[in-house]
């Protein structure tokens, strides 16, 4: 049997002596690791003579003899402790990576422990800038987006320097990738707000930072739990009413029932699937088309029965109860795409690429609306069925059934109830009248009765 190969090396002390040894001369003592026919050494700064050195002492690691004129106990203890610490680091690195290299051993000898970090000592700002440049080179973002992203990262770098919020560097101006924290980004967000920046501007500044955090999570540099908390740091922005919001088109309950009844008569499989997406959006409290398209299986908790998703438009997290109709639709779509529920995006699609998301949204919106219009045409309706009609239908029917405007606003994912009131203002008077009639307060005297005389005593 041959010698059993070691998984990683052990350190020892080595007295470097020439071929011709001079009696009484002191020679330098080194810490040495032998690995893959290579010797990695580091000077200890101590010199002893050959007579003062015991090469086989301390279980073969080597030790200074008691005959020396220096404090041999102190130095032996310090040297052995030094080797033990490096051995522990090598063992830990091997446990993490199942291999070890001479460069890693050399870094440990130089007191550089970056190899043991989850991020391998990568600086966050450099990491984030490299990500922006790679995405630009791959055509995932435009030149202006890349340039602006790097500018926002420079602002974050300036903040770290001015506020000494980093974790390393002479002035705490740098931060490792795995050292990024929710508190740090909350402080940075507050710092930007104090500079009188609007929520929209602050979100733009946070965007390249949070994109880098998402990528760091994929590489295992930060935990999924931390990344989820970081992605929720986008601030609420005031919703701007687009054409679809200003022009309210919705279905009555009768037409909604008619739409459901025609489902099984549709012969085109894809058209049927688009109707399923429309019905899903309706039952998901009017979920926007772009959020249906980007809905991932990991956004859905079947155990606790809710959908928790960061909205693409507002970048706010919205939580929607998982109703029975939603579960039935989701069950039908299981197994189609491992990542995205409705198979409208490839599994490797970059969810942080907003430009690409809206390009896809526009393309799918045209395709789906063309198909939905065919359904409304076959039903001989005097209005076109579009995907956004599902959102307005849910909101109008919810108001008609007495739901509070604050509840509707929250489920729609609006930034405030003011936005909901502006969009659905024309439907509020009837709903308010219904609420008042239900209360039926009648605390009023008989106005026609004759005034009673007060008897004085």
C-alpha cells in the first residue's frame, strides 16, 4: 500500500541553513507549508543557531531548545500558536471548497483571510460596477442606464467615505460584498432624503445597489433572507395615472359570468390560456399584466395561502390572499416553467432588467389583447376585452360590494388611497350612498311636535 495522500498540508517550523554551517551563527526561522511539490514560507523574524534548534521537537513541528539565550518558552508558544491558527484556516477553507491551493496558503501566511469570506474579499462597489458593465456588454441594458448606474454607485461610495460606514480601509471607506446590510442601506436612503431627493430619485440610486445584492445572493455571498429584506427597501412612489387608468373600462357581473361560460367553447388552446391569465389577474385583486408576467413560483406561499410580490411598476411589495379560484388556476399551470408561473418568460430571465421586462410586457400585451378582443368580438360585445379591464373590473365590483377604499387601494398596490380615489372617483358616490344607507342613523327629534312648556318649580 502506498502513502495516503493528504487533503491539505500541515505547517511546520524550518531553520533555513546553508550547506556549509558555521558554528555559533544564527540562521532565520521560517514557517513552512509543503504542497503539490511547492514550498510556501514566511519568515518568523527569529534567528537561532543549529545547536539551539530541535527539528523533531513538538511532534515534528520543531521547537527552540532550552539551551538558547532567548525566552524559548514564550517564542515556542507564540510560533506554535501561529501555525495552529493557520492550520485551522486551511482546514476551514478545505471544508468550504473541498480543495486548497498554494496561493490560498500564501494568503493565510500573509494574514489575508479574504479567502475564508463568502465573497472571497470582493469589494461591493467594484462588484456592482463590474455587474453593470457585464450587463451592458451582453446588451441587457443601454449605455445611458449603465452610465447612470455607475454614477449612482459613485454616490454610494462617496457616502461610505464621508460617513465612515465601510467595514475596511484606512478610513472605513470600503465594504465587502457580504458585509452589506439592511441598516446600512436604510441609513443611505435617509442620507439621500436629507439631501431633499424625491422617492423616485432615491429609488434610482438604490437600483444598481439592489441589483448587485440580488446577484450576490445568487452567488451565495449573502443570504436569501437578507436579500429579500433588501429588495423591500425601494420607497413608495406616487402613482402616475396613465391612459389605462384614466379611461376606466370594466365588465359588469353579467358580462363577467358570460365570459366565464364561454371558456369551454374556445377552441384555440393559447386563447384559452390567455383567458386563464385574465381571470387570474381579476381574482388576484386586479394584478397588473407586468406582474402576472413576472410572477414566480417562489412568490407564492401555498402553506400560508398568500402571494407576496414586489410590483414592477411601483417596486413596492404587495401581499394578496390566495383564494380558491387562484389555487385552481395555479394548479393547472404547475410543471410548465420552473421559475415563472405563466411561462411568459424563460427560466433564466433577469428579473432585475426593467428595460427588458417592459419590452417583453409590451410584446405580450399586444399578443394577449389581440386574442382577448377576439373573445369579446365573438360574444358580440360593444367593448373590447383587454388585459387591463380585469384590474378595473375587480376594483369597480369591489366598490359596488361595499369594500372600503383603503382595502381596495392596498390590494391594488396603489401608493396611497388618494391614487385609488382619483382613478375610481366616478364610482365612489354610489358606494358612499350605500354605506350611509346601511348605517341608517336616525338620531333626530320629532320636528313637527308642539313645543312643550317647561313647568317652573
